[in-house]
C-alpha cells in the first residue's frame, strides 16, 4: 500500500489524519514540522505528502518548495487554518509552487480521502 507522510505541528490533528488514512489502508509516517518531514522523506521516500502551512522550524511553503525541487514527481496536499492572512492565500501560494490539492482547515474527511485516492491513482 502507498506510504503517506503527514506534516503538522498540531498533535491532535496529526494523529486524527493518520488514523483516518490508516483505516483506509495506507502506511503513515508523521512529522511535527517541515524540517523533520524533509528528513524523513529523504530517509524513506513516500508516495504522497500532506503538509500544514503554518508551522515552527520550517513552514509549509518552504517545505513544499524544497520537496518539489528534490522530488519533482511527489504528490503533495497542502492544508491550512490560516495565520496572519486567510488560509486561501497561503493555499494559493502552495498550489503555485507545486501542491496538487489544497484544503482549508478543518478538512472534511471524505474530501481528503477522495483527494488521496485520486492523486495515488
């Protein structure tokens, strides 16, 4: 089964996303920030990444940009609850630099599962 890396600094959301996708049969790797996520992706390549945008250490835009350069075929879903600006603005930037799907938090379970299935084909 496909392996998905989930990057989010909110432990409760990270675990909820992981449990949701594990129930769908996916192998899950978790990271609490972009720096850790990039390290894990380099150590064990994954099929898809779901990343938050606003995080400590290395935020999502920078993470997506770096991953896209290093792994051009990697599937990426960006999620955001916003910050200093509305989530849609962050997600628009994420899409422009390589995220194939974007969602504002809270993410509807079915929408996320459908996007994952679509991207992993």
